[in-house]
């Protein structure tokens, strides 16, 4: 793996938000508020009556720690409350910020900010992830300054990296890609992303696995999730009835990378379904832009027994459908290809086979944040994904 790592505008805007928060926090929380310590002093001690035995020392230590903990919690709450709001406000203004830094030259301003970012101790996601996948010798580039396009690099997320990823995929140039994992939805209402997929030379794992994968990571995934929710659920038994066919269009990001005209794609898929399964009702499901209002396809499919199958290009909706027991047709490269059909002509002969080995493969294709940072993900990729 090369030492190059891509830092996009999203990362840089988050960095600027961090600097602003740091400055505000430094001013706001300059001194510890010794509220509990002062209260204890006035209530229990005077200059003439100070008892410093083991019991009183322990009591003083607990009170001091309580004030310190409260002070740190206030800072953390301040950071969390303001960080995302500031990052969201900064991001649309990045171009003017670059021009200002570069005395009117946006490219120069971007390079200067990246240089500041690389020398700062700021622990961004890409910096932490690069430690485990690239090492401390990482060389940082923005998408615009990454000129060594034929050399391997590390890319996190599709957003703002579309051009780099497209060039890599169109020319079969090597890269390592990190994005959301495949099974975060099984954690019920917990919103944080526990799992992240790490893919070599693509944005999704795909095709038939090259190995028979062990069960150890699948067992760990189950155990870890049971610590969070009481009813971890395996995929349900395959559904054999239903009259609805749910079509999941490719996202705009995927469409731009893979040269897909989404409207034409929807029309073609709908037409082919009508041709090969005229008795089925076609429902096109678009992704709701607002994540707060977005419902999980997995939950919807569990509640709706009328769905016969789901057709997708390379959406995580395919994984959610399998978990709900709904057969799928995967038209693009995706981790679900080994347990799905790949042509709408096969809509009347859907895959309903054993998913046990696929689950093991899935568990070897996604990792926790700590597993990426500590090098576990890199070792597994080098050993199992070749």
C-alpha cells in the first residue's frame, strides 16, 4: 500500500471547526470551577480546624475529582454541541476561505491549509485510520494535489472524492477505500456506525469469495451487538411469497462514478420487471435526503410481507433485504452478489440458498474503528482478500 492519503474539503472544514472550537473553549473554560471544593471548605474546615487524616484526604480527593470531571464534561458538551454546527457552516464557504489564505489563489490556499492540517496534532478520522492502514509515514494530499494518480492511495468516503475514485476505477489504478460497513442497521435504534468496510481497488466487495472464511469474526459481531441490544437478529428465513418488487436506484454519487443515468436505469429496470414478471407491482424507493426522517429498509421489509424481492445496483439496501429474508437481484458489484441473482431475467428463480458462509465473508469485510487503527483490518485484507 502506498503512503498517499486523500484529505478532502470535508476533512479540512472539520479541521477549521476544530480550531474555532478550541479557541472558544480555551476562552470559555480557562479556569476550573471549584464549586464542590469551595462548598466543602466553607462547610467543614476553618484555618484553625483542619484535619488531614487518611479519611479526610480521601474525601478531598473525591471532591476535587468531581469538580475536574464536571469541568471536562462541560468542555466535551460544548465541543459536541458546537462542532457539527460549525463544520456545516464552514463547509459551503471553503472556496472563499482557500482564496483568502492563498491571496486570491484557491489552489495555493488549499495547499497551505493542508500543510497546517498535517503539522497539527488534530486527530481527524482520516489521520487515525491511516495509522492502521498506511502507517506514520503517510503523505497527505487533497484530491486536487494528488498528481500520482497511478500510485495506490487511501480514500475515505465517496463524497468529495468522486473524481479520484472514478479515475481509479476507470483505469484500474490501485486504491484502498473506507466507508460505512454493511450491518450497522442490525443495532436497532443506535445511530453511531460501529462497522466500516475497507475495500481494495473498489467501493464494494463483490463477486464470489476466494476463500472459505472462519466463523470467529461472525461470533464476535454477534457478541458485540448483544452488549448493545438484547435481541441481535440473524437474517430471517427466505420469503417465497409477495407481489411487490422494490427497486432501489443508485445514488447520485454512484451514478457519477459509474456513468449511470439514473432515470434511464429506473425505466430499464422497471420495463424488464414488467416483461419478465408482469404479475408483480413495481415500487421505486428513493432515499430520503434527511437522515433524521429516513426509515430503515430492513424495518420496512419486516413490516411488509407483500414484498417479493428487492432490485439494487450496489446499495446497502441489498444487505438489509437479505437480513429481512427478502431475495434480491444485485446488478452491480456488491458484497451481496454471492447470495443473489444478477439479472432481472432470473426474477422468477431467485436465490434462496444458505447464507452461513456469506455471513462469515461479510464479517471479514468490515471492521470496527479500533480494528482499522490497530492494524487488524490491514492484516485481514492482506491475508484474506487476495
